[in-house]
C-alpha cells in the first residue's frame, strides 16, 4: 500500500510531473519540510477556506508559467 507522500515522490520523478498540492489535517510540525522533500508544489493545512485554495491555485499557476 502507498500513501500520498510516496505517490507524490514517484510522480515527481517523471519528466512531465503533475502539480501536486497536499491538503492535510495532520499536525506534525515537519510537514512543510517533508512536502518539500517529496517535491510537492504546495501544502494546505486544514482547516482552510476557499480563499486559501484560490491563493494556492494562483501560486502554482504562476510557478507553472514561470517554468514553462
């Protein structure tokens, strides 16, 4: 069985890797570092609202355009 962290690290090995945003209720303090380690694009911690989701979508969109 694989969790989302492992799936993310495998997907990010691909040449045309997808944008990955983790949404989690986990409270571990090291999650930002771990998300960076598996090459996740963003990490949202619950609870979050529509505004935070929109901000993350805008940010990953900017990142994608900048790297294209």
